[in-house]
C-alpha cells in the first residue's frame, strides 16, 4: 500500500497546479465529478494513443490481480497537464512507469521533467527502483 500523500499542490514554472495519485476506480470517480477535466484527460490520452479511453485504462488496470496500477496526474481547473501510470506489486521496492504524457499546450516548457521529478520525490519512500518504458517513436523522451 502506498504511504504517500495522494493529493497536493505544486508550482511549476510559476503557475499553481494540483497533483493526485489515484487508482483506476478513484480516477474514474474523480473524472465523473469533474467533466471539464475528464474531457481534457481523454484528449490527453488520445494524443498519446488514439484508441485509448477510460474504459481501456480500466481494462489494462484489471489485467493482473497481483499488480497494482495507479495514476499520477497534475492539473489546473481546466486541463490535465501531465499523466503518468505506474504499476507495482504489493510490498515491492520496484515500480514500472509508462503512459507519461504532457498536454500539448504545455510541452517544451520542462513541465514533463518537473512533473516526473515531483512524482519521484513523492514516491521515494515507497520505491527504490523505477523502470521507464518509452516508445521507439517518442523522440522527445
């Protein structure tokens, strides 16, 4: 089980944002209560993988009963600016990172690296090793 704070505030490039760490059920509930952010998130997903939506994320998350899947998102009132999916086993010191996506309007502003650093800082007591999956066509990564 994660021992970190699941919600918080941060400042990136002088702008205020909120971050959340959510499992798939919490993520879906959050977006059901925040339709503007849900639309932004779906657009973010489709910018990364055009065939993905929340249902596909839910299917992915339930593929394994022994792995835990969580999402680290950063947002303001209108946009999801960053998404990271991380997968791990209970009581593991290792986490697998993928589905790292920065909102197109916020790219090339060091937001991705600052958001990743915030995630690493917030999970440093939970994991000692991380594996990052990067698609071959992701030149920017």
